[in-house]
């Protein structure tokens, strides 16, 4: 046997052994083991309503972090609705403030008017008490004379009468003020009810307006941008898509007589190329029998087939998108 023949057969033997190793590694062993490829579900960001694109701050292929501003939109109909509502609220609040000031002014007028009357009565009481005191001084001079009797004088009755008037006027003032407060309180309550109904509607519209500014919900890479600056978009139209940095699922393939794992089964997913990369996953469903991706084909001449099995990965993982993995 020549040297070249020996090398040729040696090469054939190495290739055969390599195929056996690959076959054993990927398609043998546990009855539940299979191979697969990591994938990522792109996160599609859509418009919530008809709007116009006013700003695009990213480009395809750009890596973004959670919270980064991606795009801004403006809805003319939303702005008109917000302006109408804000004007209505502003008018109601202004009317309420005016009612409060009118109430305070009316109460102040009642107090000032009655204070003048009360001061006049108190002045009369003061003068009458002084006159009464003077009379008492004079009476003391004649108290010891025969025929003198002490009795309630008309001045004392007059003072008591004025004091009763003073109390009645004070009570009347309080009643009038209370009446003004109650009457205006009903009007204020009506305005408060109207404002209370409109404010939640305003909050909803403001929340919708804030949603027109699109932010990255997680770290990722911009995949597609479907709109242009100043373009008008319809409700629920996809604006752009973001691919996660790490894969979110694995599409595995059951080749040959591999047994299907029940949905909900927790499995271990391990990188074929990097043994240290190992995470848990959960079976979420099955697909149809399809040709294996090229990365999993042992030979391009003969196509291998397998049944799809879908596995959800943990959010935190060190896999790369499109990486070949072993599922056990």
C-alpha cells in the first residue's frame, strides 16, 4: 500500500469517527435530548393612534439601552382634544376662584354693615351706662332721706334692651353669613364635580400623549425602522423593531425517534461551543417536522429533518442569538 493510499484511508477513518462523535453528541444519549438554535423575538413598537412622526433618534443596527428615546410622534386630533379640555378646565377653575372671591366679598360686606350697627348700639349702651352711673351718684345723696325707695330705673331697662338688640344683631349676622356660605357652597360643589369629571379625562389624554414618545423597554439592537420623518402613520402601525441583546427562546429539533417532552417541562440548555454556558428553559410548545437549519445539518448532501420544539429561556443568559445549543 502506497503512502498516498494510507493517508487517504486514514483521512476517511478520521471523518467517519468525527461523524460518529457528532451523531452521538447531538442525536444520541438521553431519549429526551435534542439540538437547537437560540433565537430572539424582536420587540415591535407601534403607534397607539393616528399620528405624524416628528423625530427619529436611532438607526438600524444601533445598540440601545433601556429608557433610550427612540422616536417621537404628534397627534393633531389628540392635541385639539387636549386643548379643548384644558380650556374647559381653565374656565371652570377661574369661575370657581371668582365664586370664592364673591363669597368672601359678600361676607365681608355683611360683617362691615352689621359692625357699624353693632358699634352704634354699643355706643348707645356706653352712654346710657354713663348716664345711669351719674344718676346713681346723685341718688346716693338722697338715699338716707325719708320717703326714698330704690327701684329699677328706666335707664337700666334701656341698657338691657340694647344689650338684647346687640345679641340679636350678632345672631342675625351669623345667620346671614352662614346662609351665604351654604348658598355658595352648593355652587362651588357643582363646579368641583364638573372639574372632578374632567381631570381624569385630561390625565388619560396626557398619558396617551406621553405614549407618543417611544422609549426602549429593554437593552437591544435596532432591527427595522418602518417609517420616515414627517410621515403620517395609522393606529397600531409598526414603527420599528428592537432585537434583544440576548436570545429569548430556543427552537429545538427532535430528530429520529426522540420522545417529546411534555409542555412545561424544565430543561437544561447548554452551548455546544462553550461548555460553561448553561441555563434553564421551559418547553412552551411544539411545531411541525421541518428540515434542520444549515448550522445543524451534518451533511449538505442529505437533508436531516426534525420536529420543532420551542423552549423559553431565562431572561438573564449569556447565549448569542443564533448559537447552537444542546437541550437535555
